[in-house]
């Protein structure tokens, strides 16, 4: 898809491209929450995990491309995000990783490749550590694995536009549409204090991993991404030029090409 939205003006106004009609969609009850999922197309399964404060609709530019390439694409709204609910417990990446396994069980998926963006990338890598037999490989875009990996937060017009879109989407999709501010506070607490994995943990990963960093990522330190690539056995380091933390929305064709190359490389 030859489309650029570097400043997220289109995304703020309209969101990502609409998702196609799902072959299957619904909720699975798991550990105090109802987790929304949808499946598109057929072929080797690929799970797309969105970033914090967002929802699966943010993958609107990726789903049709992957379906056309012969993939079965599964979307999951993380607990408390989008159409998924949550209970009163604090957010944790490990809990959200367990939700992914519950959806895989519901859909009878023994194994899948996982494309993770921001918080979704952290969830994907935790799955690679905790349940490697279920993970074909991890495309880890724009996230940290310990709190030292993040830059000091600096508001920008692009971040503000993304946040504006998240505000609208939460009100439209959530079962608690008036609770956006408490939602942001709870997710932000998790982001400030988690994850907390060290090099020794990362060295145990045995599935194929690509660590992917945008040239202008607003949140992740480049040296942290490179440390992750060094610490994970046989990990690949991929740089996306001229984009930021929002690359799947800004330049979908560039992001999609990197995803497709990774999937082809792991044979998924």
C-alpha cells in the first residue's frame, strides 16, 4: 500500500484503514476478563499484537496485505483495550501474554508467528520465553524489555494526534467508555515499572526474533534495541528509516515489507 501519513493527520481524523470482514470473531473468557479476537484469511497463522492504549483496528493497513500473502491473521485486543474487558488487578505483560495463549487455544492454534508493536512486542517476547513451543517467531517492533530502555517522554504533535485517536476509539469500543483517564493511568503505571527482564533471561530465547527499531522512535533508546539484539541468540536487527514509533500507520508499505521478509525467513 503506497500511502504515507508521517504526521498521523489521517490517523487522527479517521483511524487506520477499516478492517475487512472477519472469518471468525468473538470473545474468550479468561482469568477475570473477556478477550476479543478476530481471524482473517487462511494459511500459516500470524498474530498481530497492538500497542498500549490502542486496539486491533490500528492494524488496518497490515491485515489485508498479509491475507493476500496467504496468511491466517489473528487480531487480539489486549485486556482492557478496545473491545476486551479487564478486572480490578493491575495490568501486567505476563497476564496479557496468558490471554494470547487463551485465544490460541480457543482457535485451536498450536503455533503462530507473532508481530508485536510496542506493548504488543513485549507480550510477544514474553510468550517466546514462557511458551516457546507455541511461537514460530517474534517480530519485535518498538519496545523495551526493562525500564532503562525508554527515552525521557517528550510530547510531540505526532504523539498528541495518536493520543487523540486513542481517546476517540476507547469511547467508541470500550465497555467502560467513560473510564479513559483511569485506563491511561493504569497502563502508564505498567509501562513505567515493567517489564523487568535481564540479559540472562533473553539469552534463553530459542525462537527466531527480529528486533525492529524506527529511525525516529520517540520512546525507545537505540542502544537498548541493539542490546536486545545482542542478548537474544541469533536475533536479527532491523532498522526502519524515515519513520517513528508509529511506522505501521505512517508508511505501511515499508513496515509490511519488513514483516513479510521476516515471515518468509522463518518459513511461517
